[in-house]
């Protein structure tokens, strides 16, 4: 792993991925400069040390001041903020940012369009660095992917899934996302790059629910095929006692989300954590 060679400014340090990156960098002995929107929120999270405050929605002045001495910047906030970061960052700073594989969806929503806009801005910028596009992330502190699914299975005897849950996914454990960011910080990037990071296993969503159930100590729930349109309509009616599932989430369950991780292995030298191992770690810390 290459050396980072100086402090790392982490934008979005109170978010799930941002907090994980800050913790990992500090464990390595690296200097971290957290950049947060709310100082009380940062302090309430129990992280030691000062943080700089900059609101990404409030113009350039605060962000420019927070990044004035930056040589390495990590953006874990939404990639729609990349244009603002690019405008505020010193020209010498290298940038590692998180996007999302949602940019490849057949049904782009505001989240996907924001990532697409950030990716276009980064590609045009000429900046040194990489935009990492993770698949579905699980295992972060407070994440609601597998934990919400487990909560749903605790309350339902069967799982209604569009298409019977046959669409394939390729989830990535949060620890691998954190490692990818840190390795990318130590690499020399010639201009802007884009790289998908994903898990090593392509699994049907119905099989993923089974793996989550077993890791959570639950009996796997039988899957009942239900038309996606019907489930999307039902999702608009919140049911007391059940986790809220948004219609857009159901629609995304109807498409394959699988990716070639050869470039990730080649550029970052990472081998993804097996799904069963990542899930076991996730629920061991729940």
C-alpha cells in the first residue's frame, strides 16, 4: 500500500463511509482533517479531535477555507457535490470520491442523476484522482440495507419479492469500501479516473435474503413472487411495525446489478470479502 504523504481531508466525516475512513486512517497513524456540516453532530458521534465546518449547500467560501491546505481529499458525501469540491480544492490536491453503481440503472432517479453530474464534472476537471463507484454497501455502522431486511424478516413469515427475487446483486462490505478508499489515496493517478468497486459474488436477491437471515440467526423466509408494479403501489402505504420500503427501491430489485471487478483487482489489488464473512461480521457487531 502506497503512502498517503500528508493529512487527509475527509468531507462527509459524520456519514457512514466517512466515519469508517476517519477511524481507519487514524488507526494507521495518518492525520485526518474531518470536514463536517454540523460540529455538534461530529462531537455527538464520539470521535476525538477537532473538525472543520463547511456546508456543501452554502456556497464556496466555507468549503474553500476548509480545504485551503489540502493535498489529499476524500469525498464521501453525495457525488453531486463533486463540482463544488473541484472548484474549492487547491489545484495540487488529489481527490478520491465515492459515486455509486446506481449511475448504470435503467431507471435513473435524482440520486443517480446527481452521481452522473458529479462524474461528468470530474472527468472534465483534469484533476488527479479517482471516482469509486461502489455497489450496494452493507455492514457500515448504522446502515439500513441488511439490518432493515433482517428487521422485515423478523416480522413477516414470507417475503414478497418482484420477479421472485431472481435479479442478481453484488454487494460489497463496508470494510472493503474503506480499504479501497485508503489504497486509492496512496496511488498516483494521472488525471481523473473512474472505477467500480463491488463484491466478489453475484447472487440472486432471494439467495441474498437467505444469507442475511442465516447471519442474523433467523429462519430463511420463503419467497413469494409478486408483480413489481403491485409492490410499488403497496409501498406507498406505510404499514405500522414494518420498515419503510420506498417504491424506487422495489423497482431497483427488478434489474441485475452485476459488475466486472477485474479493474478493481488490477488497480487497487483488493480481493473482496466473501459475502458470508461480511454478513457474519455485520451481525456480530449489531
